[in-house]
């Protein structure tokens, strides 16, 4: 439970950037509704790359806060994987809703 709270605290710092990118992808899917199947690959890679860039920027700009998480037993890898998987699943659900 403590680990989940720490991951949530970390994710709060990058939530708005990830949400903005997700909503942009959903908006593009909404605009190209008839031809959405043609651009889904591009949007997939765009989202994967932006997740990596946002996570790298968060680690780079929060160096001192990373020691806090590491001292409490949450590694950078665990933070990266859990926040990335959650954000990607959120993106996937919203894309599926927009595609219908």
C-alpha cells in the first residue's frame, strides 16, 4: 500500500503532461474518424515515445526527489514501469472509446 502511494505521488508530477498527450491523440482520432485505422500506428509510436521522454524529463528534473523514493524502497525502474503501463492503458481505453 505504501508503494502504491509513493508511485501515485510520483505520477502526480507527470500526470498533466501525459493527459495532454493522451487527449491530443484522442482528438486526432476523433478528427480522422473515417481514416483512423491508417494513423493508429503513428499515434501508438507517438505515445510510446512521449511516455519515455516525459519519464526521462521527470527523472532528470527531480533528481533529489528520486533519492526519497529510492530510500523508501521504490526504484526508478518500478516507477517507470508502473506509471508507463497505467498511462498507456488509459490511452488505450480512451482511443478505443474515441474509435467507436
